[in-house]
C-alpha cells in the first residue's frame, strides 16, 4: 500500500453518485445501498448529497465518503454546476451516476460546459409519465452515456416517450441482499413473538409507508369482507409502516386508516407495526403478502417477499406485472377490485400447499434475477464499457 492508498485494479476507477433528495424512501434507500455495495466491491465511491438530508445521514453512518451540494436554481444553477465539477474532480471520478431525475439538469449542465469527458449515467427509479420527446429533454438525454432501467417495460417506455439512443439503454434490475430473506435465522413462531403478533391463525401482511398510493385503506376494507367470507377462520392483517415525517397528508391518511379499522370492529385483528431494520422478521411471520399500491414502479417489498418465499397477492398495476408472473409467482387483481382480491386471497387460504409452491417459484426467480450481486455486476460491466 502506498502513501496515497491502495493500488486499484485497472478495471476499477473512482465514481461519484449524485442524489440531492431531501426525502427518505425507496429511491434514496437504493442510492445508499448502491454506493455501499460498489464500495464493498472495491470501487472508490463518493456520494454527493444535500446537507442534513436523511440520505446523507445514512451514508455517513455506513462510512461512505459523502460530500454536500445544494442546487437552489435547479437547471440554470451555474454556481452549483461549478461546485459539482470541483467535487467530482477532487475525487478524480470518471463516471457520475445520477439516481434522481430532478438532478439530471444540473449534472448535464456540469458535463456539457465544464467536464465534457465525464461519463454520465442515469439510474431510473420512476416511470416517465408524459412524453419527453421535446427539444429540451432530447438535448438533455443526449448527454447521457448510459440509462439504467430496472425493468424491460421501463426500458421500452424510454424508447416510446423519449428520443434517447436505445443503444445506451440497459436493463439493470435493482437488487436486494437475498441471504437475510432466504435464511432469516428464526422460526415463524419466533418472528411472531418478536413482533408481538398472534401465535395462531393466518397472518396477511402489507409493508410500506402510510400513503394513499400504498393502499392500506383498501387492504382494510378488503380484509373486512374476507372475514365475512371465512367466518370460521382466524384471520389477522398486519400493516408495517409509518407516515412520512412532517408530511401532513400522510399523517392524516394513517389516522383515517386507524379510524376505519375501529369503525369496522377490526381492532383485535389488524396489527400496525413501525418500520424495522430487520424486515426479514416481518416476512417470516406472515402467511400471505399483500401489495395494494395504486402504481408501484418497482416494488422492492414485492421482491423481498419473493425472496422470503411467500405467496403474494398484488395489484395488476405499475411494474408489478413484470415482476410477478400471474399464477406462477403471484396472483394479480385489478386495482380496487375487492371481489378479485377475495378470490385470490381465498385461494391462498384454501390451497396452502399450492400457494407454498407458488412462493417457492417466486423465491427461485428472486435468486436468479434480483440479487444485489447481479445488479452490481451488470452495473460494473456498463461502467467499464464507458471508458
């Protein structure tokens, strides 16, 4: 080892990851994980974040090199572009990965006018929405050296809604650390005890922050009808999640869900638990996993449930139909269709052996496709091809 640090393999070079989000959700969690995973695989990684953001705090807690930047003027923030240039040059980064769409204008401004040799990579997390084939977006996307889409359908959407050169678009599924879901290290009864859940009966569970888009209200209403259809079965619903801090609408939604539970007389049967840094315990306790989201672009909790080998009943919306194959690795129902939901969940309750086989098939798909090692290997190959 030299005085300036270990000698790096020629295939590995400094990279920077930019995400100035002040929120804390799936995008930010995945950004920190990517930085941590790549760093663990020998890449010198610098994360550029907003000072005081949850993302920055989590990155620093993990020991990831973190620098701070603000971008108050958005797409025309030339001073911020200069500061970004300085941070990238100081690290010696040859590639900048952008994980939040809102940060792309700043990154493009920096590359076009200050660092033309910098390779720019966009890791997509959200659907594109409206068409972006206008001149402004076309010029912006022309500056990208690679676009990483987590699903084939999202990659096709890039071709349909932008003028992006599709030779630069790559499908790279977002991964998870599979081992803790494959081998949780405790029995179902131990998991129930740890979460203070009923020791007997069937546990249906939904994991996600309390938000109208996550569908907890629908799950409660559907669960009420489920208990009417199966009066002789002991059924419980577990909702794991919290409202986003300082988000009035989310807090009001959580309160409304709890009030509805009380109105329907479900208080003894609906169990609300906070987020945990050991999600594998939650999945181990459950019998059936529920996804009720209105439009989940890429459901990480769905993939976690697959890795845990659970039968899954999910909305046929967003990217979920690409992750789950109907009847093989999960059951899908039309958004808001309680009757279809009852049929799917009822099948899991009445055909436990077949439901378990479906969960096992989902687990096998998760191992093949959604390992974080697989995500990193694909990403690394693309990074090396850029230089």
